């Protein structure tokens, strides 16, 4: 049985976001009772078959295969977060100064002397010496930091990294925030795909109570609940 133009559009719209109610409305059907009517359409075998076929077409067009999806999940699940963000312990100002006194860079000391001259204050002594390197390792014998150095958060140059965890960055009041993909979710997706986990879905009524099916309309259910009912019906039919 061939689909009508509206049914075909419903199939295409459903494949956009899998929101049956909104797909029904976008397809040009009436908003009145859209939830129930969309549910009825999804129950039709020709509609379900057309949706499956359309989803496969979209996947092929985008070169999305099960192997590709599993590969992406695996890359995210096993990626090293330190390739993007890491905590480094570097030397404090006293770690490598002469006699563990405050160590300067030459430019810092020169500026401090100029400021002292302009304000009539004494110039800093500079007894700790010069050549401070902010990336140097802590000195285990430093009495100032106890050899612990200073903890510093280092963000990698994302232009030079291809980490699958990287999901963009933003500047906040506290500095740069690196957004990362959820590794736990990737592991969970892999486990479900490989049959290592079985989800148990329950459909509850208001307040978590039982659903009064005798008085229930599809308009009262969410798209997730409708999908769960359809999945349960399909499993029953196959049995």
C-alpha cells in the first residue's frame, strides 16, 4: 500500500527528531488530537516500514554505519582526558632561587626597580637571582613550598589536538572552560549495543502511580512513553 503525500511527509518529519506529535503537525495534519493520531500512524506497518527505510537512507547518505558509530563511542570511551586538560605542578618562586630566596625574571626585576624609583621606595634586593622559568619542575628541597611546587591547570592548544573528547571551549568569569564529551555515556552505549546491559523501562502515571489504561489517551503520554509501548507491542507480536 502506497503512502499518501501527508503520510510520506510525516515519515520524513519524524526522521528529523523522532517527535511523533510534532512530526504529525508539521506534516500538515490538525493539532487536535495530534498525539493520538500520530500514535495511530506509527502503529501502521507501512508507516513503520517507511520510517525504517528512510532512516537507513539517511544513514547511508551521511556515511553513518553501525561500525562507524561503535568506533566513535570506543574512541570517546578510551580517550585520555589529560590530552586536553591536565594538572601540572611547577616550581614556586623560591624553588631555584639562590638560597631559596625569591627568584625573578630579568624583565620583572627591571620593572620593579623602575616602580621603586618612581615611588621613592627601596628597590628589591634581587638576591634570589634571575632566570625564573614558570615551567620548571619543583625543587624537592624547597623550604617555601615543601617541594610540592604550585598546582596549575594546563589547557592544551586545541588547534593541535584531535582528541575525540573535545566538544568546544568557552570563556567564563573563572577562565577558560573546556567542554568534553561524556565518557561514561559512551561506555554505557557500547555496553547496551553489545548486549551487556538490559534497560528496564516503566511507564508511570501522575506522581509515579499506575497508569489507568482504560481512561488513557495517547495525548496524555510523552513520545518516550509512546515509543516504549510500541516497542513492547512489537516484542509481543514477535513472540
